[in-house]
C-alpha cells in the first residue's frame, strides 16, 4: 500500500458525460500528479500540482481539468467523454517540488460506453 | 521535450537467468531515473531509482546503471523468479518532477 488513495475504483459511464476522479496523497506529500494509461499502453503524464498550484502540464486534453484543494487532495474532471477516454487513471504523490520519488495510487478504471 | 525509448518491448527468460532492459533519453537536463514494476491491473511500484551523480546502484537482485554521456540507463535483474514477471517502465525526469515514461517491457519468467 503506497498511502495514496483514489476513488472510485471503477467508473462506467456514457459518451458525452462528465466524471470526477479523486485522489488523496500520502500524508506530508505536497505534489500530486495525474497519469493516463490506455490498454497495453504506457503512462502518459497529464498534469502536476504542488501545494495547490499547477506546476507542470503534459498531454492533457482541453476537455480535462484538475485542481488541488487546500487539504491537498486533488480531483481530475473529465468532460464530454469519448470512447477513447476509456483508460486507467493513476494519481501519484511526492514530498516536494524537487525530483522526489513518486508513489502511485491504485488507479481508477474508467470505461466509456 | 524529453523522449524516452525502451527496449525490448517483450523479454522471455528462464527462471534463474538474468534480464536486462535498456532505455535511452534525449534531454541532457534529466537527472533522475526511476524504474517501476507494474503487475496486471495494479499500480506501478518503484523498484529502484538512480540520480545523475551516481553511475550504478544495486538492491539485492536488481541493479541500475547510468551512462550520462551516452544518455542511456539499464535495469539488470539477476536470478530471475516467476514473481518477477510484470511490465517494467523506465522514466526520466527533466525537471519539476515531471516524469517521462518509456513504453514498457513485458518480462515473462518461465519456471
């Protein structure tokens, strides 16, 4: 158990809908990262937050947005969902803003029908 | 931006053999190189990492080597066991902790 929690574990929804994925980092970690992993694919970095502020952006679609709250938990919002958005979404956390080890949560499996 | 290439994409070995996975990166500013193991449907788990001021690091049966001049790093697993079967990802960090992952190597260890 990495100490990073994600909810829900599974999510099944329809095209065009909007969903919110939630992540709680390890105690003491200030950075949160979101990754997308499609079937048999690698890990695509989406976005990073550090202590409430956006720090780095990857290949995140405009239909996706994220935020980190004062209690440091983070939410990833996916809207106007398409079939191709079906994937495993991982959250990771690390202590600070340097190159610290990232610990991954168990992931949320999103299925768009 | 940073680009990480990983080879091979699949690797089959017999139990007890050694396995080597290689990665190359493009951004000379990258200075942190972790390796993650991911079992089917599970989260990636860090197994070892190396920073650019170190050329080699070992942890029991696992070792990582880094050649900054050539911009490549490798994972070595000795005395492989069936429970080592998983997908292994290398990654490089060009800064602000953004990690760029390789495409993964599926390792299969046969008894």
